[in-house]
């Protein structure tokens, strides 16, 4: 049988590297996409929305990791960690977008209602 079972994936997952990649992926997308958007829109909430929306865009990294693994440059445990990181960022992006959107709605309600 070829491929990895789910148990093998979690046995090969390097958790320290996974959390490092996850934090780096989230922060880099927010910095590289969110900061220019903050400047462009002149609005922090809009910029953070763009940054959070771009977190799930990891297919290029997945492609490069696959090529590196196929060429033997990336070991299997790091490749598995990269794949799980791409999966995690794809899953967490909608939740971050919802949180940013909720914050934006709360801010707009505070601006509209005089208290």
C-alpha cells in the first residue's frame, strides 16, 4: 500500500516546526498583504480583512514543497509538516475572517450609535 495513513502523518509531524511554520505563515500574510492594504484603504480593519483572507493562499508553497520532496531536498517529515501547515491555514482563515468581520461590525455600530 502506498501513501500515508492518518496515524503515520501525525507520527511524522514535527510539532515544533509545524507551530513555527503556522505562526510564520499567518504573520507573513498579515504583514505582506495586510499592511499595504491598511495603507491603501486607510483603514486597519479593512487591511486586516485582506491579510486574514490571504492566509489560506498556500498552494504555491505546497507546490514548491512537493517539488522539493520529489527532488529529495526536503525530508518526508518536513514535507508532511508543510502539507499539514497548508491545510491548517486553509481551515483557520474563515474563522479569522469572521473574527475580523465581527470586530468591524462592532466598530461600525459604535460609530453610528451615539451614547
